[in-house]
């Protein structure tokens, strides 16, 4: 069968249209759809990356703080006992007559970490005396802190208060101390 010049041109044109359409469907359209998807997803992923970087920075900061605390605990006087320390501070502030109870306790939080707690009950003292005692504990060179403080007004004398103070001091086991003691 012989095609005329016009029919050959028409067949060639139709073939070209089909090839261009096939290339568009198989290459251009999927690429355009992928670009649209990436334009939507890339900003989300960048935001997630910034959030992850912020979390990593926070984690590193927390890790440095823990390492610093471990070094500080390791550097403190291992022979220091919390109960005598608290008693000495109370005596130095002239509050021994206000103490109604002093209860020591030790909590093992991990295999290499424990915390010594001394709960002191004080009665009929002025608020200024209480603040002075708490400040002395917090500002001491001993690694101890007031973890909880409960204050109640005295029912007999409104100018005086009753309080319960919990003083905490962390302790590392000897194995954990050995790994954090600075070299001499």
C-alpha cells in the first residue's frame, strides 16, 4: 500500500504527537509531581532538622551538666557526713532549741548513685532565722541543697513559724568516684 505525501505527513505528525505525549506521561509529569511533593516536604524536613539540632544541643548541654555534677560530687569531701554538717549549721545559727526532730535517710537511686536526705523539723522560730538557715545551707561549700521546705505559722504566736526542711546531698559509689576523680 502506497501512502500519499499528505498521508505520510499526517502519519509522521501523529507518530510525533504520540511519542511526545508518551515522553510527557512517562518523564515530564512524574518529574513535575515529584518536584511539587518535594517543594511541600523539604520545608517540613528542614523544620524537623532544626528541631532535632536544637534537641541535640540541649542533650549535649544536659550531658555536660551531668558530667560537671559528677565531677563536683567526686571532688567533694567524701568523709563529710550530712547529719553532722546540718547539726553544726543549726548550732552555729543558735537554733538547736528549735529542733524537734532530725531524721537521716539514704536512697539508692542507681547502682552507682545514692542520695543522703536529712529531714529537720523546727518549731517556734522567726521567719528570718529560717531564711538565714536555708541560705547558709544553700551557700555552703558542701554539695547539699534544700530540696523541700514546708512552713506553717505557729498557732500560739503568729510571729513565729514551724517548718520542715529536707536537705539532700548526692553521693557516688567508690567505683563511680574513681572514674571521675581528676588526675593529679
